[in-house]
C-alpha cells in the first residue's frame, strides 16, 4: 500500500518537510501563511494536500476589489425584494462554504486585499464562528483552515498584514527548489526527454535570480515554458539557434522584474544572460546541421567540461 506522502510525491517534486508541516497544521486546525515567490509550488502543494486529505479547497484571489461580502456571501437583492431576507436567499461566499464544509479557504496574494476584508477572517480563525446578519451563525466544521499566501518580493499595491492576523497564523516559506528538483519538475510538466534543453532552460531561469539588475528572477515556470516552446519548435522543424534564443526571450522576459536602477529592457537582460552562460559556462543549446552530425542526431548541446553551479543560488 502506498503511504499518503508517497501519493503526494507522485504529484509534487520534493517539499517533503513542508508538506508534512502543512498537513500537520491542517489536521490540528492551525491557519497558515505560505510565503514564496511566484511559481514555488504554493498552489500545487495545497491542491495536492486538499486532495489527499479529501477536503474541499476554495481558492480566492486577493485583490483590492475583494469585499467582506464577496468573501462571506450576500443576499440576492432580487429575491429579497420579491420575498424577504430568508436565509435561503443568501448566496454563500467561499469563506462560508469553507466553514460549513470543513474545507480550506486559500487566499492567494493575501496582502493585496483591503485590511477590512482581512479582519473578517479573525473571528472564524479564532472562534471558528461567524455571525452573518439575517443569515445566522456559521460554525466551522471539520478541518476548516485559512491558508493565505504572499510573494515576499511584492511591495507595490500591497498592504501590511496586521499583527492581529499574524498572531493567529503559522508561517512557512517556500523558496526556489534545487536544480535537480527543478529539472524533475520541468520534465514532468513538459514530458520532454531532451535533457540538454531542460538543463539549459533551468540554468537560464536560475541565473535570472542572481542577476544584479533583476529584483525578482524567473521561476521554474520560465524553464517549463522554454522547454515547451523548444519542443514545439522541434516538432515543426523550427528549432534553429536563432529561434531557440527567441524562445528564451519569450519564456523569460515577462517573468523577470528589473530593479528601479536598471535602464535596460527585460529582453536585453535575458539576452545578456543567454550570452553570459554561453561564454562563461560554455553552456548553450545549439542545434547543429545534418551535415555536421548526420541525420540521426540532428540536435546537439554544447557544454564545457567545467560547468559550475557554485554561483547558482540553490
Ligand atoms: N515542487 C513541484 N512539484 C511539481 N510541480 C511543480 C513544483 N513546483 C512548481 N511546479 C510547477 O510549476 C508551476 C508553478 O507552480 P504553482 O502554480 O504551484 O506555483 P505558485 O507558488 O502557486 O505560484 P503563484 O505564486 O504564481 O501562484 C506549475 O506548473 C506547477 O505544476
Ligand atoms: Mg499559486
């Protein structure tokens, strides 16, 4: 029989410690703040845990348009006009549904929603109850848990999370994973078997995280996109040296966030990284011609013997 953690590992690469901690928190009714840059598996981990624990997951995107009524629910105005404030005319929001069904309320980018919306969560988190005028008292069932996430690099258009909220929550950070784990993620997500293309894409994405002109680098999503683009080009016979570099620009440039000091475009910075890893690490993905290698091996990969990952962050 496979263990629960084995079931989760079949979907999530790595993250064993973090998964064990989150499962423990959900099982004992502790609320969680997951802090991590985009693409660091926050949603994947939570979705998989909810599935494994067999509890419903309600996902809400935190933004300035979110209101307490959107979160808790509201009375249908037409039905109230025709009839009355009967509880059956109450349209439940994700908070009420999560409480009644003993599910997880997952609020992504929690620090982007207005403070008064965050405050509505305090009583359900603390008392496991919520009083909704004319609807009645909602009592949290089973494993009701609030999970909030935030990106530590996000500082524009965000609000400071209140001490009252932080005092009622347990915090866990999910940072970028190791190179080997990112390679495994890319392989699972794209189905590619081209190890050289995957290594190039993962190295390139990882390099963006330590470039001095980049405030927030690209996640494994960039490597997934680059490999998917490369594989798609291959299928259509479009994989040339220029095209694969264009694919790198496409996959990476939207995902890097330059510092205020930089006067370059994201494309220029990504281009310079493509050049840099080619020159410094002798690492590039270069399709070579049939004449050079024979028709059976059309694509090759140029990698120097001394590739070092010492300067890579993790
Ligand atoms: N550890 C992992 N195991 C399996 N897939 C992963 C892992 N990490 C990332 N991925 C894949 O990378 C992509 C991004 O992951 P995910 O959506 O979970 O990140 P996130 O932290 O929720 O990002 P965001 O902050 O942007 O919402 C998805 O395609 C996901 O399948
Ligand atoms: Mg997510």
